[in-house]
């Protein structure tokens, strides 16, 4: 059921991009509070590591996360539709000296052209704060963003290497609540890279 909902909602929001750029929400009050960070550390987010894929009517979405290392995780996403790249994302999750964790995201079009409203030295990097984490589940939030103001990553919790990763995006757009769900499946390692050199 969630996969069906993801197809319908993802297709409906292709113009703006499902992982919409972070900007102050017109629906939020002027003095919206910042998200309250939890003290966790990026090591708790190891369940996100790996290569993931999701396919629906909007195209193919691939997301990749590195393993935690020295207080950071690096990620990337590409969206391909009708045989053409439509969007790239560069993501970084960093832990500060207080153990607070934040996710930074930049969006790019084909040719690695940055989104106009994110380009330039003065542009604010879209940022979400880790507000809750437990085994196989993490919540990032920024109440000042219309959509998505909340992003939840949840693994299937089966063993030490989850096989599915659900990403739920929630927020408000044009006065209406909006939810998009991606059901990512782990990409199996390519045999050409796992079998060693041919004899």
C-alpha cells in the first residue's frame, strides 16, 4: 500500500522535485522554532549505508550512503526518467562537537548545474536536524521548510544488513499536508566487482 501511495505522489510532484529545495515555508509562522536536536552521533545511522533503488511511474531513484567515518556520512541520489538524468543530489550528514547531527543537501540538474535558488556563496544549504534515532530508524526535521519539513529513514531491521529502506517525506505545501514515501531496495553487489580478477 505504501509503495502504491509513493507512485501516485511522486508522479504528482515531478516539476518541483520530490526532494524539494529547503526554503522558508509560507505556511509556517514567522517565528517558527528550530528543530530540537537529539544527542546521538552518526554511528547510529549505519543502517542507512549501502546502495538503494526505487522504481515507480516517475522513473528510477538510486540513493547511496557511505558508512559512518570520523563523524560524517556522505550520500548521493540520482533520478532517471525516460532514459535521461533528471536530478542529482549530494548529501552530507555531519556530527558536531555536541553530538548533534545534521543533514546537508544540494540539488543539481543534468550537467551538474546547481539549482538556481541553491547556487552562489550566499545561498543557504538546505539542512535538516536529527531529532530522533533508534535501531533502524532516524528522523530529520526543519520546521522552517514547507516540504519536506520532516524526513524519516526506516530500515526493515532484519539482521545487520537491512534489505529495504523506507524514506518518508512529510510537510506542507500551499496550505495542504503532503506525504511522499519511497520504498528502496538494497542493490545487490555486481558480480564483476565481487568475484575478483578473471583467470
